[in-house]
């Protein structure tokens, strides 16, 4: 009788480092995100406050004299890992922090649509389906079969393209492993300037761990976001200091 | 307007009016109810639109995820706090004067709570999933506490009010109802205790909803045990404003019905209770505000003056809430007995306005302010559907109160 092989899986802390100086604000990440996650085209009544935006790019005007380049800040769910504001408030456990990946997961099929999580999120990174999603005739064929479209009345947000992570898990399982290892979210793949780095903060060799000095927005709130930023522009760093953030190097062990 | 004796409905209607109670004619009563039914119909239509098509009929958005409905829900639930507080004062502290208004207070509590639940059912995106909170409760969420308390308290309020309904002279003719009413009556102190406990927690957890929002430095507060200070302030403010609201509504019903409903001493008692509770609340609110401005907010990296640099939410709003709608009515209410009783309507109104302003600030200003340094301050104007749904709930309250005032003895001292 052979001893069964005990397969273990190391917990991951997936996160991102976004290089603000590299981002050109082209919006390729937004398009890739929407296509990957089956975000329906907005209705004519929609605006930037009512549409589904899992990823937004903010333009920040440069306060210095004319001619200086503005900064572009891609913003999605920051995957907070300490006192995660949205996880704590959801009344029916539709939001969870996965201890194996560090990803804050949203379960639309359990969501009541109370929007308390949206009120709790300091980054305004959550979108509500104010109406039923609608794809123009023929466009249904472009839907990603690995991502379930969400119905009206539920909240959604960036989950680091979990369908891609599941695909990576399946591939790993086929090779006898439980660890999905490295995979690439759609926005990271689409960025033409490689401004978005993705990886495991606990892996010292991952792109995020080797990214150098980084900062997080609203670091003073103490929610420990796993999406961090970097910029060599002093005025961007000064802006990040508002809300208690201070540029610092991310410790590899969190 | 006189009765129309040849209308069978009018004769039927008269049979249900309590003996000795003077009520207007059937036609006049119908005329009074007509505009409220119209408003109720409009509210039902607006609510139907939201349920049928989705919440895009509202002007809420991804930033203003809460709006008029949540603000008014919080306000009317505070006003309905008179029900639980009066119950405690009457059944446990034996303030017998309050027996003159307890039935009306319980009815107002029931209407406020049931109205709030109705609006919430339109406000949430998937109302049919409301039971999930009982099936998959997140015990760390203040909203779970709110849901459990509001549901249980609504049941308790319904049972508490049932004896008054069963006392109608036509219903009393059925012997089993009479026995049932008598048995329920014996349970009242127990129900008042359970109701007070549930409502106590419910009011508190509504305040806790905002106080725990670490990501919203404008709302986030220090904690005592597992609850933020807003938990305790909401309970106190509901206890302060509840008696004032009973005073106001009783005066209003007196004015509309042209009857004397309670003795003047009852108004004095209500005003003094409200005045003491309001004083206590405003003092603690002032201390809480100072701690928040000087410590809590700064620790999160936010300078308090930033919150008040966006018009119309200037510093004036803080002074109005604490001074004009806080200390001023508190002092005035405490002078009850030494000032004309009729003038107590003014401080009672100011106290109610203060609590409504507090709920408004916590709901709307919290969401209007941006947390990210590069995000913008936003404004929000409710859509007609949002206003109509709430108008419908107000109409429901007026209709049910009017009908029960007409057919039951809401005020035992009525003369």
C-alpha cells in the first residue's frame, strides 16, 4: 500500500505595483478589463458615475507651470488586507478575503444590493448594476465564457481576473500541483507601456517585490492595500502624503 | 360636514367609531383621506418602476450609494424611538402620565418602522434576497444587527398594538378576540421590555453603520468595546427626540381634530424628559466631536477643516446642529411648566430638525466628500421617484394613523 502524496499549497498575496510615470492614460487597461469581465456597454442614460467601472484612470493635472505632463492614475479595488472595509460591513458574507490568494472576492449571487460596501470603500472602487446588463444583438458572441455576467441590483468590483487565476489553477492541477503560481490579469497584459506589474508580495522574486519604492493611496487609514504605486515625480508623492500616505518600500513579508 | 344618513357606508362607518368619541362625518373623513391616497398611489407607482426596471430610476450613483431614502429612514426611525422609550418609562419607571400617549406612541413607532422597512425593500437591489442575511449572517456587520433588530422589533410592535385594535367596539363582540386581547394585555410589560431591548440595539446599530466606516474619515469614530461612539449617540438622540415627536404629533392631531387629547401636564412631562435627554445627548455629542476633530480624524491623515471647506457643508452646519437644534431646544424644553405649554411645540420641532440634520450630515455629507486626494466633491439631487416613494410612505403613515384614530381610542384622556 503506497503512502498518498500530501500536496500543499502556499498562501499567496497577489498585488500590483502601478508605475504612474509610465501610464499614458491610453485606456487599454479599461477596455481589456471590460472585455475580460463581460461588462455590458453602457446605456445612453449612463455616465461615469452610474456605469460599471471595475478600473478607472484618473487624470491629475500637474500643478507646476504650463507644459508639464499630467499624471494618470489607474484605480481599481486595492485588495485591502487589514480590516478590509467592505468585508467587515457586508451583512450576508457576499464579500470575502481569500486567505490563499489575498484577493477580496465579491459573490454577486449572494449580494443583496444594499451598497453598504460601496459606502465603506475609501477608493470608490465598487460599481452597482443600476439596470439589467444589455448587449447589442450579435455582441453576445464576444462574451467571455469563463466569467458569469452579473444581474442588475448587485455590486461588482475588480477581483484580479479570478477566472484567469482559476484557469491557472486548472493548468497547475493537470501538472499535479495545487499552486496556480504566476498568472496575468487582463489589464496587466493589455498595458502597452508595462505600467502595471502583478505578482505575489510574499515572493521576493516577483515583479511587485522587486519594484522598488512604492506608496499606497490613503495609507493612513491602515487598511494595507496590496495595490501600490510608484512615481519619481515629487508632486505625485506630495499628493499621496495627503490622507496619511508616505512613500516607502513595501516589505516583502507584509 | 354632516353625515349623509342615506349612504349605507356612512352608517356602517358609524358602528365602528368608539362610543363617546366625537368624529367628523364619513364624507369629511373620506375627503381628508383622498389626497393621501393619491400620494400613496404615486409612491406605489414610483416603487413599482424601481422594482421593475432597476434603481436607475433614482439619482443615486456609484459614489452616492445611499441617498434620500437612507437619510429619511434614519430620521423616521429616530422619531419612532418615542415608542420604545415611552414603553420603558411607563412600564419600568412607572411614569403613569405617559399612559395617555402610549398607544399613539406605539402606533407611531410601528408606522415609522414599517415605513422604513418598506422603503428599504425598494432601496436594495435584490429585495428577494433579504432573507440571506438570516441565512448567511456576517456577525461583524452593523447591518446584520440592524436587520435582525428591525425585523424582530416590527413583530413586537405589531403585537403591542394588537390589543388597541381588538378593543374596537365591533371586534369586542367576538368573545375569543376579547379573551385574546386580555391575555395580550398581561404580556405588555414583557413585550415592552423586549421591544425596548431590540429598539435600543437597532437605534444604536444604525449609528454604528457610519461610525465603523474606517474608509470614511468623516464618519469614522472611536470605539467603546465593539461599538463606535455613534452607536451610543444614536440611542441617546432617539431617546431625546422620541418624546418631542410624540408631543408634536399629539399637538398636530389635536389641531386637526379640534379635540383635547391629553392633559397639559402630559406635555410638560414629555418636554422635560426630552429636554433632559437632549441635554445629555448634546453634551456627549460635543465631546465626541472634539475628540473626532482633534484626534480620530487627524490620525487617519485628514485635517478636519477639509471636511467643511465645501459649500454648502461649511462649519455652520456643525454649530447649527449642536447649538440652534441642540442646546437651544434643550434649555427651552427644560423650562416646561414655566413657559406656556403651547410654545413647547417650537423646541420640540427644533429638536426633531436637529436629529434629522444629524442623519442628513452622516448620510449625505459623508458620501459627498472625496477621500482620495485627486477625487472631487460631488452633489446629489434625488429623482422624483425617490421623493414619491417616500411621499407614499408618509401617506401610508397618515392614512393608517387617521383610520386608527377614528376607530380606536388612541388617547384615553380624549374629551
